[in-house]
């Protein structure tokens, strides 16, 4: 999981409606519908804004922050169906209904990470844009098995967070280890590697 820096929330979320930023209005509407306990349970749908769904407005800004890589595994390029938006705090958890359109809760994520994370949430899960987050602080890379491991020099709590993050995002799934090995070999033979063209960039930094 490579560090990225979050940009300011796009105007489409912060414009004021009825005295509140729009992201908050959408969150409250969603919470109300979910809590109405109608059957079947109301499922989240991105609101329509200016002729398209809100996620379509947000995707370019989310992708710009990660150079089109997955926020969690750093997979690249994102394939069709891969460029979905993950809710860090799951939208199915009543504690987080109101964050469903909150900028800081949204991450571009590949299919692997979306499916692995699903509705799981743990306070220990690391955010790639967390205030103190740095890949090297929490993780080390095993260049033989191509696994991501908790940094043995990190504090106990940091190692716990690293372990939980690896587990929840299934970052050492065999398919990711093989992809990282291929990427590493390709990079090794590349006379003039352009970092943003590679996936799993934390291996090369
Ligand atoms: Zn991913």
C-alpha cells in the first residue's frame, strides 16, 4: 500500500445546499432511507448530479491522487470494472451511513481489494493517505517470495495494524505475489523505467 496525498474535496461535494455541504445532505438522505427499515433494504446508489452519477464526477479526482493505481494494492493499470470506489468505512454499517459520500471516505480500488475488503472494517486498518502513514514505516518487502510483511522494527501497535491491513486486503494472495514478481522482473530489465507505468511501486522506492 503506497502512500498518497489527498486533494481537497471536489466542489461537487462541498457546494452548500440547505445550509450543509452536499456530501452531508446525501449521507443524511441515505441514512434515513436505510433506517426506514423498508423491505427490501434500501441499497446505496450514487446520486445523479448534473446529468451523471456522482461517482463518475469523482473518479477522475480519485484516480489523479494515485496516478490511476489501486489505492490499496497499487495495482495498475485498472481494468474495466476495476475502477470502482471503495467506502473505507463500509456503507452497510449503520455507524457510517452518513459518510457514504464523504470525500475522505472514498478510495479508488481494484476488484481484488474491493472483494477482499468487502464490508470488513477494523479500526486498525491503515489508510494509504493517513496522516502518519508511510509504507516503509509499517511494511517490508520480501523480494524472494514477493510478500509484504509487517516491518519488524515497527512498534507493536504498528505491526498489528500492518498485519490487519495485509489480512483484510489479502495483500499476499498468490495472484498478487505472482504479479509483483513479474513486475519486479520487468522493471529489472527496463533500461529507463517510468515509475508511474509500474504497479506495486513500493517495491522500487
Ligand atoms: Zn487493489
